[in-house]
């Protein structure tokens, strides 16, 4: 890379590094407080306009809100800071020095084989530097360059093209959407504070220390209470949702009952024999059985409503109790370094998985590898728009059935600053709270095709949720069972889930537009278990007899109560 691509300050740093190979990062002075990010923005970055935390599952929401503003109109000045590089590496001990030295050699060498070696060394040095930086993400006074380095992998603003620099400067920093779509720095901030549990792993957790200090004990207790409250919040909403549904059902039955009674009590006068009226008509006599049936349904509804109200009251009592304990408890200011250390290794594995074994593992942002369009970059707003598009085609994609009631639960989405092309599902839900907990999916920020990257993650989520629902019968029942049987009948080789993901991508991108790319059996399975919305079904049946036949099967199942 030519020296002319670098700003004067970086040029000076690199020149110094060539003269003195053991340059110490400790010699770099601290930045003034003017470079620090606005505290108010950070404190409120993970709350929506109503003040609710992204960890609270809102069961009343039925879809994503369309995002009108994908970027800020006015660009940030953070990348114009001539001390950006210095600030990022300040106070990060030996790891920053090592990264600085290797990056210097990488940018200045002309030998391609040496460049390959340095590139691999940068990967290791980057993760060692990140290991020491992520516990600091909870600090509201953390300089903006450090946070942008963790969030986007941007270490040298000089590696931007002018238009790339302008785009990144206009990215919206805070979470204005209220959706659980988090950047890496926000992810670690929530883990550190205890508001979010560690991602599930197969490894056993390290036992906590027996003798805790007063502050450590308070932190453990507050973390436990916040996690418990997150679980209680979902249960409370689910209980309230059932109560509302039963109340609406009662209201409809009462209206129906009143109409029947009004019909029964309406009598026509007998012409010539006024004021006497006619006896009950044959139609009115039929209302006796109808009224009896409505009364039976009302009685059943009342029993179900009584039970639902009791569950709601109990959930509300538990929620209020935990909330009072949280309010009365001490404010925890220190990070949970143990949880952060565990999560760091998990996130590192997640980043590797988005790239794959043969992908580009280079962790720093550079124009050399960034080839995304503005709408194709995995920003929070762009990813939510893709998720909104997927849900408009597959309305049940985030639904989880509890007591025959579908609850829409959007998973946590981690935006990893990698040059990967595939997203994936890390866990479909919390193993200790299958009802209302959020799952976790990971999406690379710099893919070749953002829609495909998000689709692979959502398809993986779809598969894992269906598989967990079927439990030990996943090869026999439900979505996974029918697809697996098709897989076996066709004598296909490889991972059945990978075949499903590829077919799901075709289902959303092609079949939803009337382009028939799936096999007949697969199309039938998806039509039944991953149904399009009714308006789209009606549009498709006009285009082809294939979809018309599927619509007729739907009608037959509805008539036989087997749908």
C-alpha cells in the first residue's frame, strides 16, 4: 500500500517505527476529554423511544417498524480526528504495541510473501488487543475511536476511500429502533452490566469465588435479579396476552348472545288483534339451542379467563417483587469481567464462523477488502430492513407457540465486523426459558450480499426452533421431520440443515415471486409449515396452477379442521 494513502500523522508513526522497531505505545499521550463521546447518548443507546429496554420482549408488536432514516444527514467528525489512531491504541499495554508494529510492517512491505505472514499475525494481535478492550465498553467516558474500533474494526481512517469515510461518518450511533440488534461494543456492554446472559456454550462455566467482597456480592445479586426480571417480563406479557385474548373472546360471545336474545324477544303484532303479538316463529325457536350453545361457550371461556387471570396476577406479583428489589439494591458500576472474558471467546468463535475456514479472516477495516454498497453494509438499520422484508414474506418466522398462542419473539442479532458471507443461529432460545426468551443470531457486517447473509441466519433459526419443538422426534414430525424424510427419500448426502437453508433462501427470494425453483415435495412442505401471507398466496395462485393446487389443499384442510 502506497505511503501517499496515509495521513501525515500515520506517516510519521510508521516512519518512527521503521527507525526504532521497539517503539512504545506508552509514549503516546492521552487525548483530551473533547474527543470523548456524549454520555447521554451512550446511556440511552439501548432503549427505544418509550424507554423500554431491548431485553424486554414486547408481545404486542406484530412487525418491524419501517425505518425512514437509514443514516444521519450530518456526518460525525470522529474520523477527521488526527489523533484517532493514537487514541485507539492508548492505554492498551503490550497488545497495542504489537499490533502497531505488525501493522507498520504490513503496510510498508513490498514483498508479497512477507505481507501474507504479517496479515496472519495481525489477526492474532487484533484479538489479543480486543481481549483487553471489551471490558471497557461499559465505560460511558470511553473515547469514541476505541468504540468505533471495536464496533466496525476501524483502526486507520486513512484506509477509507473518501465516499466510504463519508458513509461511515453518517452511520447512526445510538439504537433508535428499540430492536435487539446490537453491535459488538453494545453486546459486551450488556454482558458486562448483567442485563444480558452469556451466550450458551457446551463448556462448563467456571465456578464463582466462594469469598466475595461486598461489591462483588452486590454485583452477582443484581445480575441475577436482572436476568430473572428479563424472564419474568416475558412471562408477564405472555400471561397478559392470554387474558386479553380471552376477554376479547368473551366480548364477542356476549355480543352474539345479546343479538340472539333481541331476536328471541322481538314479536310482530297480529293484524286486527292489536295489541296482541305473534307466537315464536320457527326461526326464533331455533335460537334456544343457539343461546344454550353460547352459554356453554361463555362458561368455558369464564373458566379459562379465571385461570388466566390467576396466572397473570401471580406473574405481576413476582415481577413487582423483583422490580422492587432491583430499585432498592445498590447501583453496580463495575463490569463483570468474568462474564465478559467468557463471552469474548464465544464472540471470537462467532466471528470465525461468519467467515468460514477459507474466508477472509482479516479483522481490520480496509478499502482493500470492503466492497459493499451503502445499503449492502450490515448496519443496524439495514439489517432490520432486511428482517422486515423477510417477515413480510414469512410472517411466522419469529413466532413461538405457547398454550396455542403464537408469540412473536425477535432474536438478539449480533453484528460482527467481519468480511463473512453467512449468518447463523447461535441458539434458538434460552435453555432455561423456552417460552419468552430471545434466541441469538449472528450477521457479518461486510458480506457480498447482505440479504443472503441475513437469510442464512434466519433459516438456521427457523430450523433450530422447529427441531427443538419436535424434540427427539425431529426426524419424524413437523417441519424438520417432513424435510428430513424428503432428504432421505432423495438419498442426498451432506448436512440436512445446509440443504434446508439453501431451499429456504430459494423460498423467500424466488418462490415468493412465482419463480419455481424448489422440488414439488419441498414446495409443499414449505407451503404448509412456512406459509406466505394470504394476499401473496392469492397473487401466486393467479400465476400458476402449481400454486392454485396448493391453495385448494389449504381450503380442504380448513374444511376438515386439519389445518
